[in-house]
C-alpha cells in the first residue's frame, strides 16, 4: 500500500513539473544602498488554469511581498523594480511562488554595506540665563548598517554632562542626546566630536559649542518713516551693545498685512534698517522683539503716529491702541460729567463755596 501511495505522489509531482514552468531573473547581483533592482518573472502552463502566485524578496529574518495575484490563464509574466532604500545590507533572494507548488525558483543578490549618519544641529549655542541649561539633539543613522556612536567634548570650562556618551543605533534608527552645562563666568568656545563606526569603517563630525553668560543690551536710534514721490521708507539703526549675538524679530504693523523679518546681530555690531512700503500702505508701528538677559521676551516699539514710542513693554499697536484710546476718552468723559453733577448739586443746595474753601484752609 505504501509503495502505491509513493508512486501516486511521484506521478503527481512529475505531472505538475511537466504542466508548469516557473522562472525568475534579476538584472544585478550586487546593489549599492539606495539603488534599484529589476526582477523579471515568467509562469507557463500547458492549459488554462486558475491559480494564485506571489513574487517577493527574502532577506535575513524578513520577507518582502512585492506582488500577489490571482489569475485564470495559461501564462503570466512581468517585471518589478525594487528600491533598496531603508533595507539593511546583506544577502537577499528574489522568488516566484505558485500555491500550491513543489518548485520555488529564486535568484540571489547582495546589498552592499553603506555607512552614514547626520546630526540634527550644526552648532550648539548655549545661552545660560539661569544656573544651567540643557539642550537636546538627535543622531540619525542614514546608512544600511548598524552603527556605534561615541561623543567626545573638548574645551568645556564649566560643569557639564552629556547623556549618553556612547550608543548603538540600528538601521533607520535614531538616538536623542541631552547636553547640559552650568553658567560660566565668561563666554567661551568648545567643541564636540561625534564618531560613528561599523566594522573597519568610521566617520566623525565636529560640532562647535558656544557657551554664553548673556548680557543683553539692545538699543534702537533714529528710526523714522519718510515718504518720497513713489514710496515710503523706514530707516534707523539697531545696536547690539551686549556680549552675545541676538536674534531679533522685526514686525511692521500696517493697515494691511503685517511685515515680519528675522535678523541676527552679533555682539558689538549694529543693523541698519532700510524697509520700503508702497505709498498707499499705512505703516503704523515697528516692534523689535528679542530675549533679554533674564531669558524673557522684551520689545522696543516705534510708533509712526501720535503715540509715543515704548521700550520694554509688549504692546500691539495694530489692535490695542484704539481700545486704550477709547477707554481713556470714556473715562475722561465720565469724570467730567461726575464733576459737573457734583458742582450743580452743591450750587442747588446753596452752599457757600467761598466760605467752605476758607474753612478748609484753601
């Protein structure tokens, strides 16, 4: 009985092998990271059949299905292009599979190793307004191999910490680093070396570090709005008299769309204003916002109108001015009416105002 079953199975295998033909090929045996491979497949039957098939790629501990299809035909063929981006280096094989099937052809290829990484910051500027400050940044693995990363600071003159100092980052992975430093007596420069390695390959990046004990002094002078025949120009000078560079936000409030510009002034330098506006645009005020020595936002406001300019007060001329003016007018009117009412009442009651004043010593 066993011999008969074995013979029947053998005949089925032979008939299936004769009835179908499967083939798969690839255009490359070695691929670089972030490149493409073209997979060509072919399925043939002696007669029309209904069947399902799958085309995919097998790697270490993973299977990538590129195509699954159910058809009724005696032949099926095609080609698929696959990108190696985000896949680890190593050996792979492209396959075509019919369910059920006793024959599963495949073609092997290799993705070559490539190591690369980047850091989310190009420099570290640490303005220590209080006792200490902590900044974070990311290290991203851009290659197709896992990397080992180590951090080495140089030239730090105040107490500091970096967590972690070493780390392993997998393919498509990233790591977050916390860098803390205490307030220095004086400003100073340092550096941070970030080294990544895999096998015999290694790369390093040096990040400059600037540690500041900030003294912020921002002044604006001679800010004017002048009109000519075809435009109006805002001119003036903004001085940075402190010991640290400052990022400033300039906001020109108008009767239309406000104009915003972000500038940086190095320590001890100045910035000359030269902003033009059409004649039909009403420029109401200029607000200069920056972070002061306490780490808080401070503003200088130049009003191009009846109101005086204000330094150090957050004030939105575009919206709040008219509310404040209206409130002042209402208050003055209310006080005036009240005084008139009191004077009239006193007069009606026949009080001798002159005598009353003498009694009060006036």
